[in-house]
C-alpha cells in the first residue's frame, strides 16, 4: 500500500494539467447541410469543446451548376460559431429566418455579395452573441435604426454599398461599453449626422474612405472615442480650424489622396489631437504650404507622411512643432530620426533630400531609399 499511494497521488496532481491541455483537432463533418461545408475544431484532451464553422457561400458553384436554390439554412449544428452566406443570390431577409437552432451561438455572420437592398429591424434580433457582421457589397441603401440595438457587435462591415447618408446614432449597439469597428468606405456618402444629446456610439475605428464627403463631418465626430479615422479619397479640399475638435483619443488619421484636391489646411485644423501618433496627407499634389501653426499641439505625432504633395520645402520652424517626430516620409524616401530633427529639407520628389541641416547635436537620422537600403546620418 505504501508503494501505490504516492503514484496515485502524483496522478491526481497531474490531473489539472491534463484538463488544461489546449491541443485541438480539425475535421470536416459529413452531416453538414446540403451545398454547405462544415469544419469543426475540437479542443481539449477529450475533444469536449467543439466549434463549427459553416460555409454556405456561392451555393451555385458548390452544386455543380446543376441546381440552384440559394437558401438560408433553417438550422445549424448546435456548436456553430460562424456562418458564411456570401456570394449567393439572397435578396430578402425576413424576421425569423435567422432564428433557428444553432443560430444563437453565432459569433460571425457573412452576408456579403448578396443583392440585399433592405434589412428589416428584427432580422438579426436573435443573434445575441454576434461579434462580426459583414454586409459589404450588398447594395444596401437604408439602415434601420433599430436593427443593431440588441446586438453586441465589435466589427461591422458596410463598405461598398449605396447608403449615401448615415446617422451614427444607428451604431449604438446593445452593449454600450463594447468598442466597435465600423467600415463605411465606398458608399457614396455625402454627409454624416449624429443627434446632439443622444447616446454616444463607442466607435474606435471608423473608415469613411472613398466617399463623396466635401467637408470633415466635425459635428458628427465630436466626442467619439475614436482611435483610427480614415477620410482618404473623399472630396475634401479644405481643412477648417478645429476640424477634428473633440477627438482627444485619436491615434491614426488618414487624409491621403483626396479626390477634391486638398489644397488648404487652416491654422489649428488639428488642435485637440494631443494623442495623435500617425498622420498621412500624402498624394495631395495641390497641397503646397504647411505653415508651423498647422501642427500646433501635435506633441505626440511620430509618423508624418507627405509624399506626393506639392511641398517644396519643410522649414525647421515647422518641424519644431513636432517634438516626437520619428518618421518623415518624403516622396519614395523616408527619414527616421531618434529625436527632434530640426531639419531643413530641400525636398526632391524624384529621390531624397539633397540638403539637410540639423540644428541640434546628437540627432541620429536614417534615410530609407526606395530599394530598402539604409544610410545612417549623424550630426549633419
């Protein structure tokens, strides 16, 4: 007995480690729905946790072209976490169509590339745990304000549709405190609205690129907890003073390649962006002047991209407003500096800076050429 007990006790001590085994196996299920493919991941030593991804995309191709009745499954495996219905010909979604067994546990739903021009308010109401919803390339023209109220989304893709006008009040989801990534690129948006006094949507990433905006929608954006904002390839020609007021948490701002030929940035246009780390104003050939006051208050800016603008020089007085600057992208060439680079740059867009002066000793800069080569520059 004295010899057996220690072995038995040691096995008990190892039991928690066995239960923590995170190994997984994958298999293709044979009991999947017709014209669909089910992939199940099993976790744990006894495969006690099973997660199934159901792929019902492009049902015409998967049927061999012999028959085509694209439909939404009435039920799913009870351990389903994702459903892909993209690239079908589904034109209507009615209340109750996504409420069958197996839908409640879905974390991801892909309805992209279907001719859905309208979604009713209760279509998604049963998807309590839905995390990512893809409605891109569906031709949507209207968003019902009630559609997202019961959801807890963290990522919503509405890009490449025909929404034209959007109210950000629509994106106040069921869990107010959960951050939301929202993609609205290429929708023909002419303006964005938000009602004063309403609940502030918890938007952290907002993509408004490739739309028809002629001004920064300052009123709608003010007060949002945004970290990333993309306004590139819109028709904005002028940035007005305090265009980004009320966005103190913003880290990344993209103003690249405005189709409206961005030509003027007013003084203090970026005031209030005290935490901004990266800004891209490249690809704006009509932008020929950057006065020092433009960068007033950007004490955290590390990465500035100005390639493809109409700038002829960057005086040290301007750069002195950017004490944290580490990367300056000029044409096809980038300058990376270890600390405040009070540099006068004669910018030549076909190559690199021909003339550089550092007003402060100890500054170390590196020039990155288009072919990826590096050249160290010390105490220029």
